């Protein structure tokens, strides 16, 4: 396939009168893993929400698999194969762990990811399958949220701050799952606060500052200095 | 940098002048008009406008959407009847006492219904109104289910009674309109608006949300009771259905929501519209009510700020300015303040 | 007063109240919408059954079946056209819109049928009774209770053991995230409204058989439904069912003491629960 799998062109986004994103040009290739880093309020989550179709007030273009999708709503984007693991996990509190995972199926896409496979990836979830979602620890909830998104058999998986508030060991366990996800050809966008983690786990990095891209490049090539400069806008 | 703060707008100054003129005209009406029917209509108008303004205060500013304010209309009315018929109290004092007693009862009522929130609060207030209605309907000395007449007024000459009722209504109108306006510009009013905009932010500024809401509920309900007392003073007859009936609710929805909720001008416009429509179309019975229902739905879905909201959006008119307007007077030539 | 007889009658009355309440519980559970016109739909259903039975020369049972289907469709359409637009914002819109609906239905019925009272006639079955020892229990009240029980079981199963029910619960928890899963929430709400109104049509039938109804009876049914839900506790249909039974017993005991106090007793029990335990007697525990 020519061209990127997912791309935004001149994407701007608004919350009422407040403009959160100013002309974002970003590309994600098939099977690629990219990271979006930046300070709080830089617009990273807003960007993912826009891609997912959850933010209506936007201008510019979003292309997926050769077609424009910026006019579509969230449910429709999910069904196309773009899955978002939202900031704060957002598991359904009235549902058990297994039911939460099953909710991922509503996107209706066929593929290799099944309940069994998710349980293999995160065995602790199998133990807790019948527990109410809120009874899980933060790390377990994060695994469940990722598992839920995987159940949709997406082509693009977007993770918003999965390491937030979690112990390093737990973060390692979660990031350790990434190779398995990529092995299926699923492209991944990671929004991360932890810059080193972002750099080590991805092919390319974008840095957002005040709603604009201040730096982009191959993870291996970017220097710490360049990143700090872009991150803090200094 | 110097600046001036003003609170009035051009339009509001004009409106104030026009309002003063209207007030004089209406207050002196009994002496230059012989239409006692019109006077009765004005009394009814004032009562409904007052109740509408109070509901607007609760729902539009306080965020308390109650569909049970008829409880207080009824309490006000029945208090008046008991005071006049059974205790021989002077009628116009009785009206004031009706309001006061209603405010007293509003306090424990609030403590019960405040345990609910949102839609549950709304229906809870309705149940409470029903409880009051059924209670009163079961008490024989209050006239039971068929109610009673204000025989205690029989001794007063008709003309005097009518004029006195009318002037009381004019006084109430001033309180209802001007009083609400002043309240909204007071610290309590600002606390209300802050809570309406963001409860969390208001609390972080030290506003006691619960207390503020309680205060507004008691005040609004008390004044509603006052209006109820006056209403039944004019009607001369009361019954549980007339006092506590559900018919009050669509009236409030119509006058406040269609007029424009959350503004002082809205309920005035809405009540005017309601009376105009009623006088013109009431002959059509149920079709008229169906049309009102449909209109309420349409306004709520397509113009939720009501008619006055539409006016405000297009003309930026503020007859009752609640906000302050800051005018910057000067900036240094170099651009520094 | 014969206590046992009164309580049994109260429990059976609770069955009818449970049917009133189930439809409201579905719509509130999924969409957080209190449909003020709910009681009026109960009355509307009964009038429709009356008309269909008369004009098509059908038995009221057949007419009831037709109206159940009709109401399900009506629910879906109403939700997608009007009610959806009222949702999502503040509280006032759904209240005013459903109140407007209530006014339209009540006055429309008055226009079409006048204020005379009517009833659904099902012949001897209406007064047939069965004896359990010294107590006579009507067949119809037993049937109502049984149907209400079946509906409660059915709804619990639907919500807890089917994908649709899971989607209902998830969307009611977090609509935005449900959308991220690909759930078409507007369509889902339509289904919930269809179920709500379909169940309500069942209530229409039994109400129409038991009572002589007039166009203005709706609001009182709404109140009973609402009180049942609050007394029982939000979040479970069993809670609603139990709340309805408690309400039925309270009202019946009140009536037996003094006819003027029947409904009032129910209201007072509701208020008491509100003051002492506002989350209801059997709320579903959600962490």
C-alpha cells in the first residue's frame, strides 16, 4: 500500500472558543509504532480524541487507509479499525472484567484477538475475569483496557498515557506486551509522559508543544537535548 | 490603567423609565378605569408572574428543577383561608402571614427533598405536593375535597376589597420583578450564578452550595406562598385541586421556559404571552393545550433559551443588567497600561 | 381489618405497580431519562386496546398483543426523533419535552374519547377468583403478579446475560467510552425505549382490565412507578419489583384503615424511605 495507514493534515481542534490544536501533520505507517510526547496540556489527548472521532469540533483532514474519515463519529471510526485506550482507562464500572473485554467486540471486526489470546497476554485478567472492573488495581485495569481495545481487532491501537500512575514493574509488564501486538501488524500510537520509555519502545517520535508539533524524527536519532528543547519549548 | 465599572445599559435605563411610568399608570388604574374585570386579570397576572419568577429563580439560577412548587401555592392559599375564615385575621395581613408560614414549612420540606438530585429531586417535589394535597383533602375543617369559600371577607365592601387586592398585587409585582433583580445582583445572587455555572468551582471559592440552595429554596417557596395567598384572596374560593393541582406545572414550564429561563425578562415575556394566548384561544379547549405542549417541546429542543434568549442573541438587549461592564479608559501611548 | 387478606391484596396490587415501574426503570437505567409521560402512555395503551378491540372485533387479549408491538415501534421512533435531542444536555430539556408529551397525550385522549371513563372487558375472568383457605384471590391479580414477575426475570436476564444488555449497562455507565467501542448509542437508546414502551403496554392491558380509566389518570401511575423505583433502590429490576410490592401493601393497608388515606400512605412510605435510606432498600452496589 502506498502512503501512510493513518495521517492527519492541518488538523486543528477546539473546545468551544479555545483552540487546542494548530495544524497537526502526522503520519503512521502500517505496522509502525510511534510515540507522541509533550507536557501536560500540549494537546496529545486531544489529538487522539480527534483521530478517534470523539471530538467533533475540528478542521483539517484525517485519512485512514486512503479515505477521509474526519467527518465520522466515534462508533463509526471504531468500526473501521481504530481503537483508543482512553486516558484513565475508563473501564465500565458496572461490568466484570470479562464483560469489559467483550465490549471490545462491538466494533465487529474479525481477527486473531480473542478472549483466550488476551488472557494469554495478561494472565492476571484470566484470574480476575468475573471480578467487577473497579476492584482491579491500576495496572490490572490498564491491562484490561488494552485487552478491551485489542478485542476489536484494530488496525491502529492508540494508547493514551498507559503508564500514568503505575509502578515501574507494572509498566514494564504492559510495555512488554507491545511486541506481540506489533507482531500482528497492528500499528500503535503511544501517548507517553515518560520520554525514555517512549523513545525505547517506538520507531518514531513526535513532540507536541502548545498544540503544535515541535519536533519529529526517528526515535533512535533524536538526542536528549533536542527533545528537551522541543518538550519545554526552551 | 483606569477603568470605570457600570451596571446599567442604555436599554436598561430606558426600560427603567418606562417601567416607572407603567407602574404609576397601573397603580392609579382603579381611579381612571372602571373595568373591575381587568383589575382581576391584572391580579391574576401578577400572581402567576411572581410564581414564574420564583420558579425561574429556582430552576434557572439555582439549578433546582422542582415540579412541586404548587405545594407552596396551596399552603399559601389555605393559610390565608384559615386565617381569614377561622381566625378573623385582617385579609391583607393574612396574605403576608400566608407567605411567612409557607416559608416556614418550606424548610423541613427542603430537608426531605434535598436528599434527591436531578430528575429524582423533581419528581420528589411532586410527590411532596401530592402529599400536601391529599392531607388537606382529608381534613374536614379545611373543607375537604370540595374546598371552601372565603366567607370571612363577606363583611368588607366589594369595591374596597377589589381595589385593596389590586393594589396589593401591584406591590407584589414590584417585589417580584425588582426584588428578584436586586437579589440576583446581591452576594446571594452571585453565589447562585456561580453555582449554576460550576458547582465545583463555586465550592472552591468558599461558597456553601447546600446552604445557598436551601436559602433560595425557602425564599422562592415563601414568595410563591405569598403569591398563592393573594391568588386565592382574589379568587374567593379554594379547593385542594385548585390549590395543589398539577395544572400549575405546565403553566410554569410555559411561562418560564418559553419566555426564557435564566433571565429576569424571560418570565415576564412568557407570562404576557401566556395571557394573550389564553384570552385569544381558550375557546379551543384541548386543542389549545395540545398546541401549548407542542410549543414547549419545540422551544425546548430548538430554542432552549426561550423567546427572550432569541431576542438577546440577536439584539444583545439587557433590560435587567445583572453583570457589570468594565470600560477601559486609557492606555499609555507606548502601549503600557 | 383482615390483615392477611389485606396484605395479600397489597402484594398483588404491587404486581400491577411493578408493571408500571418496569418500563420506567428500563428507560432510566439505560438513558437516565425520567419520562414524565410514562403514566400517560399506560393510559394511551389502554385506550388503543379498547379502540382496536372494538373496531377490529378482536378480543382485548389480541388487541393487547397488537398494541405491545405497536408501542415498541412507537418507543423506538419517539426516541430517535424527539427524545434523543432532549438528552445529553441539562436536566430541564427531558423534563419539559416529556411533560409536553404528557400534555399532548392527555388532551389528545380527551379530544378523541371525551372525559368519560372506560374499561377493558374480558368477561368472567375479571371477577373469577380462587380460594386459598379462607382467602379469596382474584385470578386476574394473580395473573398480573405472575406477568410482572416474568417481566422482572426477563429484564434481569436481558440486562445481565445478553450482549444487548451488556451494551445497555456499559452505555449507561459511560456513553462516550461505549462509543469508542463501536456501540451505536442512539440506536441502542431506541431499543431501550422500544422495550420500555412494550413492557408499558402490558401494564396498559392489566390496568385497563382492573380500573375504569380516564385520560387524566396518567400522572398518578407515573408517581407509583417512580415511588416503586426509589423505594426498591436503583439499579436492579428485582429492587424495583420489591419496591412496587411494598408500595402496593402500603397503599392497601392505608385504604383499609380509611379510603382517603390509601394513596397518601404510599406517599408517606416513599418519603420515609427517602429520609432514612435515600439510596433505596435494595440498591445494586456499584463501586
